[in-house]
C-alpha cells in the first residue's frame, strides 16, 4: 500500500472500516476426517510413578506432531502401548520409522521426534519415556528415557543397525517437550511440576525444582518465545522456550509461566490463581496468544486471557461469560469424563471433540470462538466399528495440534479399570486426521450471524415465569383448547378448534388485503405459535401410541412454516414415532433444515421394508401377506425425495456409513438409481426448444415454460441423481466390491455413464459460440421490467467529479450497517 492509499484508509469513517471487515470475513470449516493408522488396544498400562498403588487412566495410543522440511504436513509420532513407536508422514500416510518394542513395554507419555538437516541428510531423533520394560528395573520404572537416531538418507541396513541410548533421571516423567527455538534441548517434566533440561545426547544440563505448594500438575504447554504474542518484550528473554503450567494449589488452580533461554536459565514470569477448583476441571486449552479455556465437569466452559499488566507479572482476565454445554455424553455419565477433548487452534478459537449423548452416539467436532461464545464450524462422524463401546467401556478422545490446516484425533478405549481389560483388548485404537480451516485471529466479522449455529450445544438459561405472555389472548385460548383436547385423546376436537380459528383469521386477513391491495390473505402464524402448535398436537414427551392430530401438522407443513428443530428430539423422529410417513414425505419437500442423519435413517427403514416385501413376494407370488401392508412409501418415491433434498456431501457420506452398513441395503438403493439413469439415457436430447416448450412472461419476453412438478415426481433431475450416486459410492464402494451380486449393477452404471461423458465432451465446443446468445437472453429478461425512460442527467462537472472519486477509492456501491452490542 502506497502513501496515498494509506491516507485514504486513515480518512475512512469507522462505520466503513467495519463494513470492510465484514466483507473480508474468513469462514471456518471442518472437512471429513480420515484414518491415519489403527492399533490394537493394550492391556499394559503405565503407572503414575514408582511405588504407586493406583493406576491412573491412560490411553492405549499417544501421538505428537513435528514439522519436517521434506513433508508439507509434517510427521506424526504415534506411541502405542505394548507395541512401539511409529513415525508416519501425514502427507503420504506412509510409515517413515518404526520401533517395535514388544508387549512388555509401556510408556509414561507420548514420544517426540526431532528432525534436523545436516547437509543433504535428514536426521530423525526419537525420544520416549519408558514406564515398564524387560530391559529396565522396577526402580527405573517411569524415570527412563530412550533415544534413537536415524539418518533417513542412509541405507536400510545402516538404519537397522542403530542402537538406542538410555538414561535414568531423578524424577518420574509425565511429559516430554521440545521447542523450535531450542533445537538442542529436551525437556522432561514430572507429575508434580519438576522440569529437567537435557541436550540431544541425553546429558542433564539443569533442572527446575518442584514448587512447594504444587500438588498435582494438570497440563503443560510449551511454545517458542517468538510465537507468544502475549508476553512483554522488555521483561522476557528475546528467544527460548515458554512453559505455561496449570497445577493444583490447594482448592485453587494456579497458572505458572516460565521461560528457558538458550543458556539453560529458568526465569519465572509470574503466576496467577483461578477461581476454578482443580478437581472440577475436565479439560483445558491454551494458545500462543494467551487465550486459555477450562471445561468443567458440569459442562461449564470458562475462557481467560493470560497477559502482563505491569510488565513484571502475569494475570488472568476473563474475556467472556462462561456458558454451559449440553447434549454431550460426559454431562450425563460420570464415567464418561474422557469422552471430550480440547485443543487451541489460533487466538480464541478452540476445537472441541466429544461424544454425543443420543441413543446412537456419534463423535462431533466443533470449532468455537470463545471470545464471542459462538460456533463457527462443525462436523460429525460415526464411532468406528473397530472400537468396542460396551456398557462399562468408555471411549477416550484426545486432540493433538498439528499443522495450521490439520489436527489429530486419537480414539482409544479408556482402560483405567483393570476389570475392563478383557473387553478392551478386543477393540482397536485409531488415529484420525482432521482437515480444517480456521481464521488466524478472532474478529466480530466472523462471529456475526453465528449465534444460532451453536444453540444446539449451549444450555439455555431458564426463563422466569413473570415474563410477558408469548401470544395474544385469542391464540392462547386456541392453544389451551387444543391442549385440553389432546390430553383427553380427542385429536378431532383439536382439529376443529384450530381450523375454526384459522378460517376466522383468514377471512379477516382477506378483508385487510382487499382494502390495502396486498396479496396476504391467510392467517398469520408466527414462529413461536407454530412451535407451540406442534408441541401441542405431537406431544413428543408422551408414548408413541398416543393419538395426535396429523391434519394440523400437514397443514403447517404445506404452508412451509415448520422447522426441523421446533420439536424436541427432532421433527422427523417425532413423526416416525407416530408412523406418519405421509407427513415425513411432506417434510422432505417443505422443511429446509433436516439433517442428513435423519434423512438416511428414514431411507434405511424404507429400504429394509422394501427388501422384506421383495423376499415375501419371491417366496409365494400368489400369497398375500397382511404384515407387508404398511404406511411406508415405496422405495423409488421416497428415494426421489431424499435425492432431491439439499444436503452436503461430507455429512451425507457420514450418515450413509452409519445406516447403510449392509451390502444388500446399498444394492437396493443402487438398483433404483440405475433405473433412473436408464430413463434419462433413453430421453431425446433437444438442442433447441420447441414452440410447446416456450412461453412469454409478463413482459412479453420468450422464456422456457416451467414444467409441472408432479409430472416426473419419481424421476429426480439428472444432476441430483449423479450427485447422490457419487456420494453413495464414496461411502460404500469397498463394501460393494466385496459383495459379488453388486458387481453387475456397478458395471451397468459404468456402461451408462461412460457414453454420457463422451457426449458432454462432444457438446463442450458449443459452449463458446452459444454463450453470447445466452447472455443476451439473460440481459433481455433482466431489463424487461426496468423503466427505460430517460432520466435527467446531472451536470457534466458533477459526473466527472463523481467518476474521479470512485476511481480514486477503487470501490463500488456499498451499504452501511449499524451494529448495536
């Protein structure tokens, strides 16, 4: 930006600067995770220290991340209990180094790897804290560090001949850390907070003693000095490592900040107490900008900013009001405390991974901006089938920071109780890669409009009974009459009360519309009133066999006034409990916010019934099975609604994998899609529309005639069919390959799609010559309704001045918006 542009920016009003910030909004997103590696669950657990009688909860698998110059996404160092250490390239998903140590070896903490370049050679040094092994004694348990060094550029036989180096330090080890600004140093920390500094050859250089008032270390974060923007530049070393330790101090939680310079000297920068009891903290996060968050056992999420007020001490300042999460498993079951994990991404952005509390639990990934308490992005995935989820087995979720566009998620059985070992041994742990995008800083532009996105996961405060009534007296009377009728199992009486009110309101609205010459001639139905109507007639809290008013529900659906979240537990789930498939079909047409999980669950029920009817018909063609008569729609008609519904491919793939696990179910859907493709292939392709296909709009411009929706209700558009087919194959292609009856359908699909691709390639050269006519027609339709009368032109001096001003600012038309906080 040159000087003239900078002066223009300085003169811009504050409201316009805010508008520019809104226009430069950066969206956060989470793509579908994929598996990096899987390992068998181990029964060998690390203990909390020598002589400890109590085993603490531990994951079967750990993981850390290291940036490597030869890999765009870096290396992941996976530590598997009773197995060994495996280093994998995230970019290629290929293993780089593996150390198989046997079933008698367990680890105290995640192993770390350092990569250095020595000329053309890439040197990888791996450090691991050994808890138990056949090579160490009981006195050395938990205090031993092993080291391996390999040259990735050397021959395989030379790499295989490398020997490990071992050292025993004075204290137990709960964590190993490394810092980019101290490439020749390794930090080993004890469960009480004592820290030992070693060089790359495991020689002890110095140690930081255990604080006298520290009882238990909860978490430690190690960052390079250059990345920590919250530290004052004058009172802290210019380079080195910054250690932020969170530990228990009596009934309070203490946050200590230390610095370690390149001369192996520690400096305490300050400590601060938090009003959160340490035994209530479930998980926590910390970023290089000083933003810290603490998630408590009751779901309350607190966010603070670690900063220096006077340049000589550190203080914690609350940046927002705490809010309470809901809908997650750890809130309802005390033994599920390991089923949630946090990791800081940037600024006040935190990635949360947890298990939902629904009857069919799934893993959710949520990016929150804690400064504004809003949800920016979300993703859900089913629990892997390789992970056993018995009644007394919980799943341990662990998030690990990786590159700026990825994070690692570790799924393993929680084996803290020795009585669960036999069941946990039959499951497998998984390391997943989570692709994501996240803004570098927290801005109000990114938070605006996101309040409703996280409403599902935030527990709403209870409203006082003294608040003003929601509806007017007439609507309140109608709701009361309907509620009384439904409680007496008289849905027809509720129908009469509603439709009589609707008829009176429509007549009144028609008179007003005739007087004011408007088109509104129906009863006004607000969001709150519609929600109360649905709750009144559906009664989701009562049993499924309770009578209800389907007429009122279908009227509201036809008016497109219903949202999928208006009913507790979901609209589709409530309609399924009533076996009202006609209303479900209406919902797929008139409700825009149904989830992919709900749609695929309904489709699976239709497919199962379709296969059952086919099996009964094949057994005896002349027999009539009474049980086969059902309210469920036919598979082609219901699948057409699902295919035409607007969905996102990642969420749809996840839902398909969750409900379509049987190859027979997938093949039934595939056959219907195959039939539709054959119907589209038999259709004649018209390069030019006929006179029957054309009509004139209200301005006299020829346009294509709109086709009636009911003509081809069971034949969705070709683009929708292909998109659904691609998602289905992405989600289940391996399953179909292993099922031989599906091979014929796959070959048939290939035979139908291949000629269409050739045909499209042949027509592609026509795009350029015909695009001019398409633009001209679009311009004609757009300008047909505009007033073409000439308007008086301004003075030529004013026009030239306005042109110069717009050219200087390099901006077009814009609007100003006022934000009231």
